[in-house]
C-alpha cells in the first residue's frame, strides 16, 4: 500500500511539473514629479523567444554572447503591437528604453512622458497570447498613491481602472 501511495504521489508531482504555467508581469508607475509612466515588463526569456520565432523572427538568443543585433528593434516592434495603453481616454505610445536579462527572465523597460495626471488607465495586453493559450498577464498600476491590478488572458485581454 505504501508503495502505491508513493507511486501515486510521484506521478501527480510529475504531472504538475510537466504542465508549466505561463505568466508575465507588467508594472506601471505614474511618476507625478516627472509627469511620466515608468513601465516594466517581466517575461520568461524562453517564452518570449519562442513567441517571436513563431511570429517569424530569427533565433534572437536573448541575453547570450550570440544575441542578435536585431533584438532591441524586434522587441520594440512586438511590444508596440501587443501592448496598448490609454490614459484618460487618450492613447499613449511608450518609448522602448531597453532590456535586461536575469537568469531565465527578461526585463523590458518603457516610458511614456507628459502624463501629468491619471484619472483612468485602459490596457490591452496580448503579450505572448499567440504562443500559449493559457498565458496570463498580470498588470499592477501605481498612481495617485493607490495600487490597482488587472489579470488579463486570451479571452479577456483588456481592462480599465479609474482613479
């Protein structure tokens, strides 16, 4: 009986680890002193590379010595196509500042200027949806001394918060 329970436990554990979860995190911070939105994206590097390759990009080898010279331009284009932000009912196109790679994660930095006040933020975030149906994108927004969050997925890729 004990060996049966051990085998069952091991099998369930292996099933759990055989089905990874797909998640990204986006933090948006309104800096009232500089009248800007500071945006940070956290994506698993392998998921990002696989998604971009599925969309026709070459193997970018992000974060390695063999990283493609096209990487930043490809990332900039992909982010602009997949992340749409409206502040106070007006579309904002963030500027791509760059990226950093840390272990298995790629951090992407964006900024939108001339955002004096935030009354509402509407976000459409379809990052990595074409790669994985179960992709979930978590957005944390810090504005007016208040934190609000969104949970977006393929069937609900857009949401709005008001302040």
